[in-house]
C-alpha cells in the first residue's frame, strides 16, 4: 500500500531567522519575568505559555546553525516555577 503523498515544505533562511527571533523574544520575556521579585498570576501564566512555546520550538527539525542553548536554558528556568 503506497504512502500518501505528503509535501514537506522547507523553510527559507529568512523564515528560520524569524522563527528563531520569535523564540528569542520568548526567552527574553521569560527571563524578564523571572527577574521580578513579585509576579502576578497573569505573568506566571505568560511564563508557562512561553515555556510551552519554546518546548515545541526546540523539537523542530528545521534548525541549522542556530544556538538553541538560550531556549533550553529558559525552558529549564521557567519550568522551575511552574506547578504541575
């Protein structure tokens, strides 16, 4: 039985750069919020959402030479706050 014809779309360097920039925005937001001594529930929710976004992004297979260390570090730092 043949497999369905699934088209995989490769991203351009510009598209990858935009995705990386977006991920770095999440890193910066997480770090900024974690630096605060007092956070609102909304800010804690924002940390959670951004950590979840980064967790998805680091699993993508389109990365080339981008340094994912800041993303991974922000995930670790943000997860230390999250309650499960």
